[in-house]
């Protein structure tokens, strides 16, 4: 007989929209017929609710989640089933992708816009993030197109085009205040990760280095390129350095180059992600902001810091 484990079914929605109410909760309760329900609670009024379930550790979750999705009837609400062991639910290591995750933009696409080639650059970015192109090769191809871009333009891009994803500051600040180590790890460039990390409060950042000469980009990236395997290595090295076991790690990203770290983390989250990533992550957030990752860990709204 399989051991019973605690799971949390967590509903989250965009803050302020009041999309989760008694009607939605009642519908989900109906979908849980036959389940062993332990408890339920509001984590954030109108935006986050959870119910705790006891399920066999080898029980497939697909049928349950299909019932929940049917009960929600296409509402813009994310429903995720996560392990709810009290000892491991709140994570002690956060590894986060930057572009289209912690920030709303793809920095390399904005670099292309300065040269009037954003559509060409963005098309390659999209294919790479969907896993249709080798990440390292796609990065080299895009950088070759950006040869000649002035270093001075990079600061302008950061100052005028880069915006934080809602909830990013609360995610990092709240986790750090509760003892977590936080790392911003990107297949982009240290010029941007260093500034974003400082703005939000990440402990460390890691990304690729741009090669420059006479104040302009040469069109080359300094090797080795930080891609999918390097992100996984970062997760493992930061966990080891900080004495954090795998179940206590959280990784979040949106593209194919995030998949290895998402799979390896104790909780791997696809955030507004490409279909390939959303299909393989432990949890997926398509509608809410980054505070949803706090709700997945059992934090309540009043425990958020940094807003």
C-alpha cells in the first residue's frame, strides 16, 4: 500500500481582480469528490485559495487536475497541485530566469530594436525559447547581427525599456526575509542581470559576457555560453554552497533553456511559459503574477514583503 502524502491544491489569480470567490471555491470542492480533504484556507482574498489533500505518493494527478480545470470552466485562474510537507514547502533557494520572467522584456530583442532589426532578432529568440533552435547557436547568431551596437545604448535600454514583472520584488524580498538564498541566472547578459539583481535584491546574478571593442559590441559572446546546462549547474552549485537539499529548491523560467533547472528543482515553475516548458514543469502560472510562487509555498498575502 502506498504511503499517503500531503498535497496542496492552490488556486491563484491576478491580484486585485477578485476572480476567486465562493462560486469558484464551491465548484472546485465539487471536483474533489472522493478525495481526502484535510483543510482549506484563503491565502489572499479574491486571489489565492488552497485546500490540503492526502493522496498516495504514487497516485497520478492528471484526472484530478482535469476535473478541477473543468470546474473552473476557463476562468483566468491557475490551479496547481504541489507537495505540502511542512518541512520542505517553503523553499530555501530561488533560481530565477530574467528575461520574460523577472522582467517583462527580452533584452536582446530590445538591443535589436536600437538597430532597427527587432523583428528579425525576436523571431530567433522565440524559436530558441520554444526549443526549436539550439540556444547557444541562436545566441551567437543574434549577437552577430548586433555587431556595432554602442555600449552606451545598453544603459538607455535598461533605463527606458526594462520593467520588472509584477510580484518580482515581493517574491525575492519575502523569500530572503525567510532565510532563502536568491540567484538571478540568465542566458542574457551580465550588463542587465547585475542591474536587475541590484534593483530587486537578489543575492547573486550569473549571465553571459558581451565582447566589446572601442565602445561597441563586436558581435561575439565571451565563451563559455551560459545556457540550459549552465543553469542546471548553477542550481546545483548554489544549493551545495548553501547546504540546501533538492526538495528545498525553487526554479522559475519561461523558455526551453530553463527546462533542466525546472525539472531538477524541488519546485519547478513555468511562468507564462512556452508550451514545452509548461507541460513539463511541476507548476505553471499563466494568469497570475510572481507572487503566485509565494502562494504555492503556503505564504499568506499579509506575509508578503516588498510591495
